[in-house]
C-alpha cells in the first residue's frame, strides 16, 4: 500500500494522507476457497466438525488398542479368567458383567474392564458404542453414494434435455416421493433382511443388514437431490458460457461433464451434508423398531432398544447411546448450516 502526501493546509495539524491500494495486494480467490474461508469463520460449525471427526476416528482406531487394555476378568459361565481380547469384543457376552456399572470412575487398576458398564447380557458398552458409531457412519456414507449418484444423474438429464425424457424422470421422481418411506423401508427390512443375512453371513454377520439398510434408505433418499440438481441445471443451461459451448458444437455429454456438473458442486455438498443427518436418524429408528441391525451386530438404535427394559435399574445403558446419537445429530445439523451459509452466493467475504 502506497501513500500520497498532499500539501499542508493552513490550520491543519498534520498533512492529510490518501491511501492508494494496489490491485495486486488483494488477488481474487476461487469460489471454493472463498466458501472454505467462510466456513472456517463459523466457529460453531468448525467445533461440531471437529467433534464428528473425533468420534469417527476414535470409533475406528481406538478398538485396535482397546482389545489389549485391561486385566483378566472372571467369565460368568465357565468361571475362568478371560483376557481383554475377548471381553472387549462388542459381541462377546459375559453374564458376570450383566448390567454392570461403569468402572471408568474412579480411576484405578480395574477402570478399563468395563469403562461404561455392561449391557443386559454382559456385553461391553464402550465396545458396542464404538461399533454402533461405525455402523451409523458407514450406512450414512453408503446412502450418500446413492443419493448423489442417482440425484445428479437424473437431475442433470431431466434439466438438460427436458422434453419427454424430463417428463418421464419428473414423474418417476414424483412416484418415489409418494411412497411412505418409513413403511416401505420396514417392509423391505422384514422381507429382504434375512435374505441379505444369508448372502453375506460368510463375510461378516452384520454386512448383510448394512447393505440392506443402504439400499432401502438410499433408494428413497435421492428424489430431493434430483429436484435440487434439476433446478440448478435449468438455470445453468441458460448461462452464456454454456450457450457458447453448445453453439461451438460441444457434444451434450462433454458439456454436462465440463460445465454443468462442476457448477453443481455447491448445491450437492450442501444437500448431501443435510442428507447424512436423515440417514443416521433413519438407521437408528429402524434398529429401534427391530428391522435394522440385528444381534450380534451393534448400532446406536439397537443399543437403545436393548436398554429399554433395564432403564430403571441401570439408566446409563440408555444414556450413552442416546447421548452419542444426539451429539451426532446436533453436530451434523450445525455443520450442515455452516456449509449452507458458506456456499450461499449472497454471502460476501
């Protein structure tokens, strides 16, 4: 920044200085970088994103160490001492730890046996809690593959081509919207759940249920994304740079991939961030109703369902999964709001 000093005026205590700004000192930044900068200024969203990342990383990595932590304990059936590699597995049932209070406080040599206590059939609550977070995140991310894939595909085709193709895709989307989502997912879980269990049981006993929930929720989640993408595509198609591309003879497929889809990034990111919240809630609700994750698997909803009968005896069995579920919902809500505000074109730096 340079300054130009004007001649002094009679009666003035100091010469007036005019600030001259060089355009090179404030280079323009890309819209994506500007959006990231606006998001980082939202402290609430950044803190919530940090909490989500901590829970995800903790639940995926800490079990690798957790199974080697703690002393040997007495098994309720065999009467023998069992190592932490066994009783810290989320599916292992030790009847000696049934409805056991947490041992994390006070800190001591046995504080790592069952830090958050045992559930009604003696399974480690902390191990099941970490496994439940994993299932919630996995289902939510897999659902977003369907949500973004089908929503962007159908939305861009309907908005770009219009005509009979746009009409068919719009009416198909209306039909999917008309289905009672929760009822349809419950029916799919009851009818297809055992089939998926048998198909994937040799790989992982809970993989079948995860695949079933992903398909059930994902196939009903994309219509809203499709509507957003279709509207934005109709707007982009009328822009001058797209018109110039079409006049120059650019094929439709290349115009869509080079000009339409990259400019859909903002609305896709915002919509998918908010959609993850619905997927987590949907998976938990289905597990509570008994058509989601089944034993020996673990999920936050299943833990809530298992603890309802012992709520008056050991209330912490219900508190911990419900608390983590609420934290995930609140954090994803604030992160979604922050992403929406960051990508809002009316927001200025």
